[in-house]
């Protein structure tokens, strides 16, 4: 049975949400409003876009922030154990139930429970989950004693849940209960401004882990990352930067260190993006690199760029270029 220490560890392990794109910043404004309520939230989006991070932000910005935040990956737990994992069991409920066990809903009492991959919950268990949402009560496996909890439910899926409802593979009443406040997290290819920010964030993280000092990404490397479609989204970008940090040579990570293959479809995706956004994103990276080479001395950087210092200052402000080493 998880101890209070285990709950505290679950409650304090949060991720850093890195975002600069207008679409994500707008989503975070919505999160601020949603966080103040106790309504259920359904977070939708492809695998690896950061749905769990949005769930964390909803909890952290809510009145429940100091209470437990309990995560459950419904796809990772075998179907036969999922009910016990969610609701607990009493001793003797089944062969391996040698002691009473608290479920995740009990552990989350007063706080928030995040049900990731909600679409993978089997139909019989969906009915019990619906009751928890409606009446805040449930019974442990093997018990007829009702337990009442005060838990906010956040759920996420990368599947087309509406199609599953139409096919009868997901209860429509549960879907409507979960979908009170829906949030769609767009894929990384649709928020290009986040790519350099995330890449530099992960580079700093892996430099600390590998004890390597790398100045950043070459222009060709950044151009490659901006041109890539990132089917694995942020998770794939993180793995890419980790690999490049391990095998890359100082002082800059080069295009070949990324091991990214730009296909014809990727180039087509790039052509469909907003040209102004792509240019500004690359321009910001290029100026940041020159500033870093000159220790953020704007006078020297302006000379290297062959532009006026006042124009450089204006670009830094317009492109929101921040010295992350300060």
C-alpha cells in the first residue's frame, strides 16, 4: 500500500512547461480560468504534446494545489488490476489480496486525480468511474461499504474519443461528464515558436546530466529542427536533443548530430506554415546565437550583425529574446 511519503513524492514531481507560441499561451489563459472550478476536464491531443503538463498546470493553479496530485496511466495497468488500482481492495477480495489497499481515488482525496489514456478503460469499469464523477462515492473491490471522496478528475487521451463513443466502445454518458471543459493541445508542428525554446531548455538539462558545456545549436541544426514535422512531438524533440548532447562535439550542435531525416512530407508541412512566423523564429535564434558569442554585449553583437545597435535593441524586444543564463 502506498505510504504518505509516496503520495508526497507523487504530489511534488512536476514538470516545467516551456512555451512561447501564442497558441499555447492562449491555452494557458484558459487553464487559469478552468483551474478555479472543480469541473472535470478532458485534455485531447497527440501522444507527446504535453497533456500531462497541462493537467499539472490546472492542479497547480487551482485551490487544490497543496493537496495530492495523483497520476494514473490507464493504458499501462493490466485490465484485471485497474479497478483495484483506482478504487483499492479489501483483504481476501482475490487471491493476491493479502491486505487492505487504498486506491488512487482515496489517495487523491481533497486533491486532483489525472487519468491518462482514459479511452483505454474497459467498459465495465467505465460505469463505476461514472458513479464516482456523479456521486463522489465508490466501493473497494470485495467490499460493499461506500467510500466518499472529494476529488477533481482530469482525463486525457490521444485517441479519437468521439469515434469510440459512436462505435459503443466508450460510454457516451461518461464522455459528456468528462468533457465539461475540453482542452485541445496542438502538436509541436503547429507551434513552431516553441521549438527553439524547448530545444534550449532540454540542452541545458542534458548538459548538466552529461557534464558537457555546449554553446547551443548551429544555424543549420536549428533550421533542420524547424523544418522537421516532429511526429513524436515534444517527447521526440527531447530524445533528439539528448542524443545530440551525448554525441555532439563542442562548441555547437550540428545538423548531423540530430539524426533527423527531412522527408518530402516534412518539407510540404513546412511550406504550409506561416512564413512570417518561420522567419521570425529563425531570426530570433540567429540573433540569440550572436549575442551568446559576444557575451550578450549588444554593441559588439550589432557590429557582428552589421546593424545599428538601436536596431538590434528593437529586434531583441520585438522577438522577445531573453538571456536565459542570467
